[in-house]
C-alpha cells in the first residue's frame, strides 16, 4: 500500500514470471498492469500448496529478493 510501484509487463516483459509471497502463500506473477497505483497482478496461486484468503492491503514481497554485497 506504500512505496514504489511494481514493474509492468508492458515495460519489462523479460522480467516475468517471478514469485511473490503474501501471508505465507507463494504465487507466480505472470503479468502486472498499470504504471500507477493501484496495479493489477495476474498470478498463479498456491504454488507452495498454501491456500488462504488475504485481506486488502496485505503485504506483498518478492519470494527471492535481490541481495547486493557492499
């Protein structure tokens, strides 16, 4: 609900698909539309076998975020 917007399929098609985690459920994102908030994600749900309902505004994170050494 805050922070920068996610990359979109239209601008960065080579970046897709990627995995996210929402409340312990892993999803594969295959598309994101809208370059401004709100954005719409097209996902394959329950990649890790977890099935749950998520509240509006739930935290969405990359499953494997980039790590950069200093």
